[in-house]
C-alpha cells in the first residue's frame, strides 16, 4: 500500500498562524498549529517569526490533492510518495 509523507520546511514557514492558507484549503484538515513561544499574561503575536509552528496533525487523512502545495506562498511544503 502506497502512502504519502508531508514535510514542512520550518525555515520557510515562519509565521503559519498569520498565513493559515494550507489550513484553510485542506479538505481533510491535515494540518495544525502549535504555539512555540508563550509568555504569561501576554498575547502571542501571530506575525512574530517562530512563535507558532505548523505541524502535520492527521497525515494519514491526506488524499494527496496537493492544494496545500499550490497555495503555500513560500513553498514550504513537500509531499513524497512511497
């Protein structure tokens, strides 16, 4: 059985919470965002590079539509097949 592997270049995807394009376009809701930097009693700035990190939350649900690849403005996503 073939499967796909979704890789994220975090050097390119530095402000995923401000962008959210892959999250909005994915029909299977494969992606999620994790907060990396948190300060007590302060709201985390969505435009601060490195404050949030994009992750593949449900990679097994990916239907390989490649819409996330097309919509990513910085080309941070790659999908490989095995």
